[in-house]
C-alpha cells in the first residue's frame, strides 16, 4: 500500500499570503492518479485538483498543483478567507489501492 | 443536477449490522465507478470500498469480509451492507463518484454511523 505523508500538519498564514502544501508518497505515483481535495468543517470533501495539476470545474486559478514521482505540491497563490480548511491528497493505484494523506490544516 | 444523497446511518451496537444507501441523480450509477469513503470523528479520510461499472468490487483491508458494496440499477442507488460492526467503524460515511483518473468528483453530504453499546 502506498502511504501518503502530508506536510506540514498545520499551516498558519494570513489572507493574501501564499500557501505551499506538500504530499510525499512512499512509492512512485503516476501523476495521472494524484488528486487534491479541500474539506471545510461539517462538509464533504471537494475536488480541487486531479491528474496532479488539472483544476476541477469551478476551482479558482489561485489553486495549482504540481509534482511527479513521489513529491507533489498544492499551491494557493493568494489566500482568500474561504480557503482556510483541511486539504487532503489522494492516490489511486493498481489492485485498486486508494489512499489519502492525513491532511494539512490551513489556519489563519 | 448531479447529486448523491446518503441515508441509513444511526447508532448500532457492536456486532450489529447496518445498510447504507446512496441515491444518485443526474447521472447513472451503473455507468460509473462508485466509492465509499469514511471519516472517523476528528480524523482524516479513509477509502472503504469501490464498485466498478462492470460489477467488480474491492475493499479496504479494515472492512474486508464484513462490508459488501452493491447497487440497484433500477433505483440508481448504491449500497453498503455493514456486518459485524466494531467501535472503530464509527464514522461519517460518504459515497463518491469515481472517474477514470482515480479521483472522486462528486460527493454526498455523508451519513453518520455510531457503533456503541
């Protein structure tokens, strides 16, 4: 099973700042199968990025994804108040093997 | 509008059984692959099960042999039969539509399962 480790666990920033969230895999992950989600308290996760770098429908362009192999990054260029939430990365592999990272909490 | 609505959660004693339902609208369950994902209180997301359009099913090791995923094409509904429930199965259970890239693009609001005596 591929383990995804997200860092940092908590990121404290202010609106207008840039956020960089990391997701590291225990084995190489195909870029086609790496996604990012946002979750706010009491809500279901929302798809942000798939294929490591493709924004989902309706996602603002301040969100961007990058990376390959075992290291992936979600960047939020200029934080808006509504961006403070928990972010998860997720990979899909053969078997199938579907795993999520433990999450990064982005707080003000 | 594409939508998923989960029902069937509740409080159940350890060792008991529960069946969750996930009604879809705006798309056809049987033409997609459908996942169950759960989230224990204060914890992260855990994938539970998937059923592919062809009918193949797969499970996380933590639920294998106890949970069964199925669907009713006539009702456009996904199910999760949960048997031999344990305290550690306590969670919000989400159903989510899977896409060919392995990501999940549509999620329900979730239904809460509490396993407690």
